[in-house]
C-alpha cells in the first residue's frame, strides 16, 4: 500500500525563483534564504519519494477572477511551467501520477470533499518555486507530482478546519492506494505578507513563529483559528498558511521535527520552512 512518510512546508515567494533562475543565490541578500534549505536538499536525496502531493495556490495563471475552484486536483500526466508574464521559468515539466490522483479524487469526493478535476493546467511559481528550493536546478524532477490548488485568492477561502480535515481524508485516500509508493505531502505559501494597500510590506514575526510552533504538535487548535486572525495579524496574503494545514492533517498525529527555518525578508515577505517526518501511528 502507499505510505505517507513525511511532510514539507515552505513559502513559495516568486522572487526566490527568479534568484535561482538568474544565478543570484550567492548574493549577500539571498545567501541566508538559501542556506536555510541546505538541510532539505540533502534530506530529500535520502528520502527518495515516489510521489509528492503538492498543495499550492494558483496566482491568476490557470484560473482567474471569473472562475476559481476552492479545491482543484491535477489528474493529468504532465503540467507545464506557466508563463506568468515574463516567460515560463526554465524548470522541467511536472510529471503527474494520474492513477493515484484519480484514486485520491474518488476517495475525497466520497468523503464529502467537492473537488474540481483538472486534466489540463499550467503550474506557476506557487508549485515550481518549492520544487526548485528542495531539488535545485535539475533536468527532470526526480519524482512524480500531483498538484493540488487551493483558493486563497478570492473571498471566501476554505477555513483552516476544512483544510485540516481534508488532510486527514487525504491520508486515508493515499494509504488505501494498492501500489507500494513513498508519498510526501507538501504545504506551500505564506508566511505573513501583504502585497497591497496601506499595510503593504507587513511582516509579523511573532505570529509566524507561533504558527510554526503550533502546527507541529497543536495543529488541531491551530485549525480553529478564524480567517480574520490571519488577515489582521499576518496580512491579506497570510491566509495562504491554511494550505500548510492540509499537509499537517495528512501526517500522523505525532511527527518528528527534522528542520525548521524562518527568515525575514525575502522580497517583501517572511520565509518559513518545516520538514516533518511521520512517527509510527
């Protein structure tokens, strides 16, 4: 049977992707950011996952204000890097796992989570930047990837509790798949940031670090935090953090913290990163 072995959480700042693509990772401004990902780059080589279920949000690339599904799962054999206005990132095409994606879709829908099934979709920096941070610049991504897009752009986004519960249903779905696979679940986005208005540039280190503390072993409490708290404390884009709760819900109740990283700033945001391994249930 398929088995979830670990979870990864990371910000997906677009400027980080540009720094990688333009060979700026050794510049003094960017060095501290990329130093925080040295651990995960070595760790992933030892883990060798077969599939990554990657939770992210689209940034008006595959979807726009005319149509944004709350939860959308990529069921295609491949997903090309999106052109976000300045050409597609020079990264490999994402190879999917349609059989596992279809199995997850069936299971989640039967567990009363309504999903939008996507059979053709380009993927933007929300998905490709985390892959670049963990795998580096490669000819091909070393494993298959199932994109899972969450609406955290247009009101109303899903609640933290809904995301956490979806993660638990995702665990059930993956672990009932009959093929022997090592699966990781990644939650991306955040941390505190606001891109517009009078509070543009907002960063709340206290909120971010409290979130990093609580998602490890108090995620059930964290899931109950209402949207207004994210907006008030972490900025309008801080709501992206609910996607981390899908990752945490998919893991066992007890996890081992392998790595934690927090840095300010990268562009105009805070960067957060966790590596969690499942303890036996």
